[in-house]
C-alpha cells in the first residue's frame, strides 16, 4: 500500500528536482513546515468563523506545497476544502480543518524521521 | 540561450524557494515577490534590474494573480513582459482566464524542471524578439529625428535649396559639379566703406543687421540661391540647384524688390546722417556649379563668365541702379521694363558690353 502521509515517490521527486541536494531539501522542508503552521492556523480560523471564502487561500497554498513534498493525503484534504470554499459552503469545516492539523502532525513526523534516518 | 531574470510571484515561501532554486539550476537569476502588489512595486522601482519573465501564482493575498495580470497588461511600460501563470492541474479554468487576459503560458504547480526550462526559454525568446523589434523602431525614429535636426541646422547656415540638396539622394552628384545656365545677381552698397569709417562700430553692425534682416527674407521669398554674403554685398543666383525657367525675370524681380525695401531702410538712416545707396548688377550665362573650397570649409559656389559680368555691372551701377546684361534682358524682356544704358567698358572684358537699366517689373510672378 502506498503511504499517503508521505508518499515516497513524491518525496523522491523532490530530491530529484533539487538535484539530490539534501541540505536544500532540509531547508525546503523547514520552510514547508513553517508555512503549514501559518496556513493551518488560517484554515482553523476560517472554519471557526464560518467564512468559506477565507478557507480558499490557505487551503490552496497548503495543497500545492504539500503536493510538492509528497504529502498526498494532506494535499487531497486541502484541495477538497479549497473547492468547497470556492463553492461557498464548507460542510464540517471545523472537523475537517482539525483533521488537516492531525494529518500535518503525521507528515511533520515522517519528514523529520526521514531526515533523522539518513 | 543566456540566462535571464525571472520574477517569481507566489505567496508560499516553499514554492518561491523551490522555483528560485530551479531557476538558478537552469541558469536564470530570480527575484521574488510574495504577492501582486509587491511584484508591481518591485517592477516599477527604478532600482530593480530589468525582468525578462514573470512567474505568477493566481491565489495570493493582497493582490491576486488576476488583478496583477490586469494591471500589468494595462501598463504600457510592463505590458510586453511575458507572464507565465503557475497553476495546479485542477485549475485549468483559471489558466484559460489568464491566457485570455494576456498571459503567455502556464506552468503546473507540481514543478518539473524541464517544463520550467522550456516555458521560460520560449517566453524569453519571444520577448527578446519583441525587444529587438522595438529597439530597431526606436533607433529608426532617433535617426530620422537626427536627420531632421541636421537638415534644419543646415538650413540655418546654407540657403534652403542647398540644404535640401545636401540631404537629397542625388545631392552628391550635384555637389560634385555640373554646368548650367544661371542668372546671377550681385548687390552691394555705394559708399559703405566711408560709412563704416565714419560711424561707430556698433552703428555699422546695427545697420548690417537691419540690412541683412530685410534682404535675406526677400532672397528666400524669390527662391534665390544665396552663394555668399560678405559685409555689404550679396551674391545670389537662380536656376540652380532648383530649375527655374524664369530665372532671369526672377533675378530682376528680386533686384527691384530689394531696391524698394532698401529705400525705406536708407530713408531711416538718412535721418541719422548716413547716406547709403544700393547698386545691383545682373547677368545670365553658363556656369560651373558645385562644391567649391577646401576640406573644412566648402561653399556651394558658381564659376563662370556671367558671374564676373554681374559683379562688374554691380560695381558699375550708380546709386539705386539695377544694371543687367543684354542676355538677361533678352530672357526677361516681356516681364520687365528696362532701357538701354549704353555700352560699358568693363574690367576684364575686351570689348564694350551693352547694358540695360531696369525701371521696374511688369508682372509680379513672385510675391
């Protein structure tokens, strides 16, 4: 079964396009983690205040960067939130935003484990 | 292709870093902006080096990609910059919208270095072609302006006809030398030497300025080619470089106009105690015309028997008299009123020369 928290193929691709520069990959991953915290915060606020439009931008942003590190599940969850936000109604927004945070914790752990395991 | 400068506009630091890195790896320098407004500020900052391509994210805070693209395309200074929109695969509808707004291309969000390279290079090639086109156009415009300026500067130093000749396609052949029948006119002042000795230098210069100010426009109005003027004398000729079939009559008409205008001028000076009179000589004959002089100082000049005759007639003319040669008289006979003024013995001429004195012109062909 493919690991969708951190898809090895997705992460390998990141290594490939950076020319296997692990130092730079670490820098990118740190940037990703820092960005993600800000976007998850914004998504949580959008969900709490019931503002679908405010959900679009952070979900969109986290979606694209998650795709690039291979965090497939998180990217999919964000895409779904983004599309619902664009449509003007985000069902179960609070729960789904919280689920994204949980998934992100797993992604973060996997990324840090990858780094520790080299 | 050599590297260009790419502006990456994306609110996500992760995406910006990745793109900047990839751009560097394929030889392009990158600038970064975190949203549209920052990008526009950067592009409009005179300190920013010229950008070749913009990579533009669509969903951004402050100013999104659509608004940014709209402003870029409406700004004459920025509208030529190719914009590549960064878009996710699930956002093709926004790509279509951006391309309709003038975006050059789009780039998938999941970046592929080869696609990035190909799209950037294609956009840069397009822009370079466009820049080259614009540069050529600007150069042409500048060159035409220079030619125009030279022509107008030249026309301040040369007669308008000669200035036009210098910048005309067959100018070189004309300047090199040719023969043509012309009517030349010499005009100078009686007792100018006495006047310039008696009057104050400022007065002499003031008079010359007024005299040139009256005579110059008359020569231009009659389309005479002013060969030279020196102090109180003018040498003007007709029928070259522009052909004038009525050249003899034109020369006489100019002389009559000069005499009339000079009368007003001299009346004014008479009040100040100075008696100045004009004498004019006109002759028609073949001459060699072209560039005469030496490197550093050339004139468009004329050499010929008729010219010498005109000079002698001008010297021979009494105050207010216009003396013309028989050949000029024959050519202008129907247009002028002139009376025989005897056969004159002139310096350099072996036999006495028949001379006519002009009373006036019958028809004013030239105003």
